């Protein structure tokens, strides 16, 4: 098991994506929490203090860029790595959110193996 009991918050407005990601992360040993829009995602991030946030960019109630920016401003309370999982053009995302040790950007066409492997890298597993 890659991430036994690590908490993953999935912020995405697509219920099918939620189901696919929940299955993949659960099989890999993670505890999964769903949020269906930006507002709910920010509230849940404060409540559950996830070990990783899987974040879509195109969503109602603020969108992924807003979630990322606001949670970065709250960094005094906790630091959390982000796996940006979006159909938005990678170059457009990287203009606003640089990749680094705390951020990996993947297209929604990426395999679930790539998603889980990237999550493991962000969590140091």
C-alpha cells in the first residue's frame, strides 16, 4: 500500500472523475474526501487538513486557480502538495501555478497509474 491512511482531497466538479479517482486512490491505500466545487473544496481543506489535494481548474464557485491561491495564502496553518488534474492546457496552468516539489500538473488524459505515482512522489512515498 502506497499511502496508508494518507488523506486525499479531490476537488473536481465532475462526478465521473470523482468516482474514477476515488477508486484508484482507495485501491492504493489512501483515504479519499470529495469536494464538488471550489467553495466546498476550500472549506474541506480547512476541516480535514489533507495530505494531498487533487485539483481541477475549470469548476464553478471560483475555480481551481482561486482554490490554489487562497490555500497558499493560508500556508501558515498548513502546507499541502497539489496534484493539478485538469483538461486546461498545461502551459496555461503553468503560467499561474509553477510546478515544483509541492505541485505536479497532469492532464485528465493521464493514466491512473501516473496519477497514483505522482501522488506518491508529492507525498514522499
